[in-house]
C-alpha cells in the first residue's frame, strides 16, 4: 500500500467517524446521567430525514441542521417522558423509538416528496460543502506532513470539525464544570444529588437534551454532508456502533474519539477490500470487516481488554421516596 | 398508587395501551393526508376478509408466536433478549444445513430434524451472550444487539462465499430437496376445504402452538420454571434460596435462543425453501412487541402474535393497494412497544385515577 492510498483511507476514516463521534458523545451524556439510550440510531435517522427534507425545501444546510436537531430533540423528549417521568424501562423505550423512527421517516419523506421514501438530492448551499483549510495548497510540498494536512485534515465539511471540537468541549463540560460534576454524580448516585438539593429529574432531562442535540448533528451530517439527502435506513446501525464505541471508550470523551476513529477506520477498510487483501496477503471477507466493531465490543464487554464499568445508576429509574 | 384489580391489570392495561397506539397511528395517517378508516378497512379486508388473507396472517402469526415466546421466556429470568433476530437467522442456517444434508424421504422426518437443527443453532447463538452475562457481567442487551450484527455479517459471508451454488447470482443457498417440502394449510386434508388457494401458512403453526403449551408448562408447572421466575423477580432472594444464577441465566437464554431459532422452520423451510439473506425480516424484533403485548404469558403471546400477524399482513396490503408505505406497520409496532413496554406506568396511573374516582363515589367506601 502506498502513501496516497493510506491518506485516502484515513480521509474516509475521518468522514465516517464523524457521525459515530457525534452519536457516541450523545450517548455519553445520557449514560453518564444514568439513562441508557439505545435509541441513538432512531434519533439520528429522524434527524437525517428532517434535515434532508428541510435543507431541500429551504435550500439552506443550516436550517436543515436546525430541523434535524429539532426532530432529534422530540425523540429525546419522548424517551425522557417514558424513562424519567413515567419511570418506564429505558431499554424498551429506546427500542420502541428506533422502530418509530425507522417507519415514520419513510412515511413522512414519501408523503412530502413521493420518491420512494427518499428526500430529493441536495446540492449547493443545501449541503455542507468541503472546506479547504488555510495553507493546504502552499504546504503541499512539505514531505509526508504536507499531503497529510491537505488530504486528510483539510477538505472536510464543517460538521467534521465541529465533531472534533465537541471532544474537548465534552471533556471540559463533564470534568471541569459544576453541571458536569452533578451530571456524573446523578449517574452514579442520584440519591446523593437529590439530598444535596439538586433536581435529579432536571439534570437527566438536561442530559437527554444534549443527547438530542448531538444526535441531531449526527443525522444532519449524514444527510447534508456525508451524503446528499436522506435515504431509508441510511444510518445503517451507526447508532449501535456508536454505543459500542462508547463502551469501548469506557464512557470517556477523549477515549470516545479514538474508539470512533478506530471503528471509522474499519468502515473505511470495508470499502476497500482490495487494499486489505494486499496488506495481509489473505482474502479477508468484507462481512468480517463489517462485523469487526461488534466483535471487538463483545471482547471488551467480556472484560478481556480492561473492564468496562458502566455508570452505577444506569438504567435505574430514580424514585424519590421509598 | 393504588393497586389495580387483577382483571384490569391483565386485560385492561394492554387494551388501553393498544388503543393509545391505534389513536396515534390514526393521527400519523391523518397527518400524511391518508384516511385511517379506509386504511383499517383495507387491512381487515386483506388480512382477515378471506381464507387466502388468513393464510398469510397465520403464516406471520406462526413466526411471531416463536419469537414472542422467546422474548417471554428470557423475560421471566429478567433477561431482555434483543438478539431474537440474530438467533432466528442462525436458526435459519440450522434449517438449511439440515434440509440440504440428506435427500429426505418424508417431510415428517425432515421437519423433526430441521426443528432440532434450528433450535440448536439458535440456542448456540444465544449461548455466548448468556455466558458473558452470567460469568462476566456483560450486559445481555448490548451483547445480543452486537450478536445480531455479527449474525447478519456471518450469514452474508456464508451465503455469498460458501452456501451459494456455483453459477447462481443471488446470495442464497440451493433449493431444498423435494422431501423437505412442508405441507401448507391448503395441503392438509380437511383444512384444504377452507384454504382453497396456496397459502404460506404451514404445519409449523401447530409446532408453534405446541411450544406455547410447552413454555407454559415449563414456566408454571415445573421446579425449573419456578426457579426461573423466582430468579427473575429477585436475584438476591433466589441466590439465598440456593438457586444457581449461572444455571438459570444459561437455561433461560438457551431456551429463548432455541425458540427464536425455531421460527426459521416456518419461513425458511415452510415458505422460501432455501436460505435467503435477512430471512427473518425483523420477526425477531417483533417478538419484543408480542411479548410485551401478551403480558409475558404464552396464552397472551399467541393472541398478540395473531394481532401482529394481522398487522403485518394488513400492512403489506396497505403497501399494495394504497399509497400508504408498508413501513406504516413498523410505526405501529414501535408505538405498541412504546405504550405497552415503556409507558406502561402512565397507563396504570391513568387507570388508578379512574378507579379511585369510581371508588370514592360509592357511599361508605371512601
């Protein structure tokens, strides 16, 4: 494999890791607050449809993004209602919302555009187009680093950089702010937070709102940057890969970045089986590459590579009085 | 919160949940400019209006009984098995390997062997997540989800690279031999007077009904069933009573996987007669809705499976005869899971208020 191919794969890695990263950080906020959310997939899908549709109708990718965030927030609110207010089973609620999103996106897209459940292709300002970072062309001559900068780091759509920026921001919010401290506490020991006079319900709803916004960004990126429009089931299990990455990262923001890049790298490799074959000298079946993130997650869950310990109060509805 | 009377708990709560799901579904249809009444008519007519429609409805029902029982069995040990989909696909592999292994002389032999194969493969696919939950504390929900994806990838690999006969383009196994052909309901003397046209519903329906009885007997009539339910209610109490948690988790999940695997006898052997990609078509997930709707009781599961059979066949008819996309049935499925599973408490609170209202009106009681 030559350097140019490697750069190409890394470039794809970054593009494919972006939705995973948004969704993974989204899951991080809700799970650290003690709410399991396996509905990341559904929220992303709903956001992708809403942003694809609105971006087409208004011609603005930004309005599309806002619509995506809105749609995702609605789903987050239903999840909150079921799992916080009515203390229902969080896993079941997540499963239900995934189905709901899977069906309703196609229904709405079909009703709006009548193109078999897709939104019409986007172009121009309705998409987030690639941005060339400063000096990308001037530095091209620098050996090794120049092409790396030009091909891999520069030339992505805005949400890619936004996702990367979310990593330090999430770390800072979680570890350096009062809100973050309370959020982590409510996921470990909600009774203690309650005793301190802070609203458990309020904190958890706030966490779910952040989850909604981040999933909205993930979906909007899928429909308006990675691809040009929404297609049925376009998230294709990314919500679950993000969940896997979250466990892989042991619920920490910076580790989440590496996990998402790794899983993005696997997805990029699955697109280039020829390269994989050339490197390992054996024919590797593409499905194996597809399944690799899931297999790795199971290995991590089994505790063979360090122990992944979830937030202690995760999945438990909080009941104030016993 | 007041306790509800038993009849309300068993019958009224699921019915109200269903009603709420139906109302929201109707609103969804209205909002996309369709008529809910017309849609319902098409569904009833297509799924229940003719013997032919019933033949499809019962075919789906058969699959959903298996997957519903699968989820139910695990639920009683407080295990949430979302892996029914993967286990069903592996079950399909078991069916295909058995059916293709021999030139079967008679379908009864093939059916018995294929059922066993499906159950074994389904159980094997549930065994790893079960073991990881029991011994290493990995969350069963996450591992079974991961195993769904691994199963899908594994089957794509097998169908493209291994099982596909030479010269065939589409990724599927070879056709099953003639001896592995299961009689459909229209082939059975007596029933063929009702089902005059070929229908996909087949003898597997009777296996499904028998399994409902078996599951009921295991859970409520045996020592093992008592242990499983005790473990599901309270793990510490079960442990204190000397019940082995590893054993219970393994048994419950293996049985659950076996039941999910067995559904493939219905679709792979009874209908397609070869193994296709994504053979279970989401039936594993519908098991969750069926189990919730059926209140985790085999009798309820059979009724709920029939309801979802109607929903699936009716949904397909919608896709055929109206401009409502077939995905409508996924919306209804999601809503049923949401209301019966996650918003259960909301319905109960509502009912408790209403009951309290009636009680306080009776003189002398309040």
